[in-house]
C-alpha cells in the first residue's frame, strides 16, 4: 500500500478520524505509534514515519500509544472492498487461520507458496503473515486481560501464543506495559465508574466495544437482523440482538447492543476463549464496521435520485451475517416466500436438525444446522411410517416443493465438499460462478449471498421487487416489473462499486420492519409483506 506523505501529514495535523485504520503514525522521538486522530501534541514532521499496518509499526520497533490505542481502531476498508489475494489473506488472518493452522495453511488456501504470500503482504503492508497474526494476538490478549478475570496463563494460550514467555514479551513490547500492569490499569478505571465490569474468574464471557467510522445509521443494520431473525438461533431481547454462532473450537453466543459513543457494546459467551479473534472478526463483518461511510456517501450523493436519501440517513451499513453458510441455506429457503414465512421455515429446520446450546441469559436454543447435517437428514427416515414413500427427517422438518428441495440439497452438497466457498478468504467471482452452476439458483439468490454472506460492496440484487419498486418511485425506471430489470441494471452502474449500499437506501424507502428496531422483544413482521422476492424466471420454483 503506497502512502502519500502529504496526505498523511494533513490527516495527522487535522486529527481526522476518517483515516484511523488506513495508516499509522510512528514517532521516532518517542518510540510510539498512533492513530491519525491521536489527541496528543502533533509531532514534528521530520519525526513522523507512516506505516500501512499496526504490524509494520510494531515490527519496526514502535509500541502502541497508550492514549489513542491505535491497535483498537476500525480495520482498513481495503479488506472489505477488495477481492484480491492480499485482501483475502487479511480477512483470513483476522478470522484466526494463522493461529489455528499456521502460515503454510493460509498460503495453501490462497493458492500461493509461503514465500510468494510473504512477499505480497510485505510489499503492500510492510509485514508478513506471521507479524500480522502476532499483532492480532496482542490485541486479543489485551481484550482478554482487560475484559475478563482469566488467569494470565489461560489468556496467553487463548490469544494464540505458544508460551507464556512469548505472551509476556509481545505484550510488553507492544504496549510498554506488562500484562498485570494492563489489568491493574483497567481495574482503576472500573473503580472510577468509567469502565465495564468483567466476568467471574474462569468465565468465558467477554465484554468489549467495537469501534466504527462515523457516520453510522443503525436502523436498517440492527433492524434487518432482528426482522429476519431465525427462531432459536437469533432473537431481540432487552434491547439487544442476540445470536448463536458456531466457531472453529466451539459454540458461542453473541449479544450486540445499539452503538454508544462511536462503538457497539458486544458481549461474547465463548465455549472456548481461543475463538475470541474469530468471534470479533465475524462480529465486525456482521455489522460492517470497517466500511468507509464518507467515501460511500460521497459517491452515492453524485446521483441526484439518491442524494436526498443519503442526506437523510448518512452512514447506512450493509447488514451481513455471522454464519455465511447458514445464510446461503436461508436464502434458498426464502425464495418466493415472505420474510415471516422464511423465518418460520428456517426455525423448523433449526429445531429439528440443529445442535442444542445452553443460553442462561435468554431464549436461544440451537445452532443452525451444518450442510452435512442437512445432507444426513435427507437420508435418514423420520419417526413414524416406514417404506419407500416414507418422509426423511429433512422432509418432516421442512416441507417444500420438490424443485426447491433439490436446490437446497445441491447447495448443501456444494458447501460441504468445498465447491462453493463462502469463507472469509473466498474469491467472490469464483463463488458466484459455482453458485450459478447449481439448479434453481439464479441472480437474485447469488447476489443476495454475495452482498450479505461474502460482503461484496458491489453486489446488485436488480431483480428484487423491493428494489424495483423503489427505483420506479424515484423515476429511475418506468415500472416495477421484470421487464424493467435491464433498465434498473443500467441505472445501477452509476452507483458502482457501492451498489450493496445503494440497495440499503432503496430498501429504506419502504415501511418494512427491516428499517427500524422493534419496540418490544419480538420482531414486528407483517406476514403479508416480503422484503426480497426474486423476479427471475429461473428462480420461480414450482412443485
């Protein structure tokens, strides 16, 4: 990543928070590195060096500023808007792949040799995959030190360090404090009434705050997640969106509250605290927290049809998903039915096939079933009559037209054998092509998955009836019909590469429940309304 010194100097001197996470300022006279918006006195120009990553600054011998905490900034938007090898690598590192499987496994997943990947990352980020993963381990360690009462030995291994000595050395080098000094400092803040309390000793409950770039409008973000919540897997309780999540080492429960002071309060109940980094990464992707709302808003305002919508609610994010594979399954289940019906069908599938979880603080009961569990249920007889015509466990749980059942099983098989990759390191275009090869999967399903599961900022659900109605109301197309889709596709090109965000503004023109948080703990869903009904002929599934 090439940094413009003049631009960086201007951002530091104006303390512009929009650049936090884009680059880091290292100060040779103090030996620390800061975020651009650090409130401390601005260093002399000749004492500043700019790095594209916190890992690069740390590798150069700088420690994190205690005042602005640069390691806790929102991540660079680059890794959300790009699908090249470096961006895919950064998403996989954030998801904990290096800590779990090592650098060679990361390189293999990306189709490169370890040496090639090392060179690519160093050329752009100033640090290799091991250094980038170590910077993330340091941040995970600090989160656990300050947010739990786990022992230091437990924290060392939970954060991914191979030894307590390595844990102590990295924390001291990164933060100029020992782990015990960090915890003592946090306790002093808590006693002063300025910090959140931590869990009991040995607890797997971690409370943290996830920062974002302003502006942010949370209405469609949390509203969408709540309105489409699958019973048993998701709920809205006491002002928080709550969901179960399957992580590499165990199950977790995620609780997200509306933002306060530039950050989302999040509570994680982890089955295994070694999954902290993966859980944080997936929560950030769920809430689209690393987006650059200023760049997106400036681009969309250029279209006079959208300008008023953007001005009325700046900073809309794309509601994404914690479990991409479950969302793909839900997208197929939800074809041609209302939002309420899709929730009901998915809830039945969960209750019949999902693994049970214990939720002491709410009503969550299951994890969403995996593709392998769905495939196995299609082969297992249901309780009751036997014989050639007897229903399977899948059929008993989820009654659907035969063609849609074939689509569901084809998707589950492709997810299980890896032909369709929806992981953090997926190649967006290859995944689109693989989805298109499946029977009954057309543009609406593919682009919906690309937008919410893959995180492509330029996904375009041009056949969505809600989008077509909004575009017709804005006089961008003549009518909200399938015949107008080509015109809608042409008009949408003006919003590229931010068409996923344009969709959020178009959807927000309707009074659907996805655009606002409910007043109670139950999602307000009108069974007669549908948010996204595909208008593609190839997705009209009949019995």
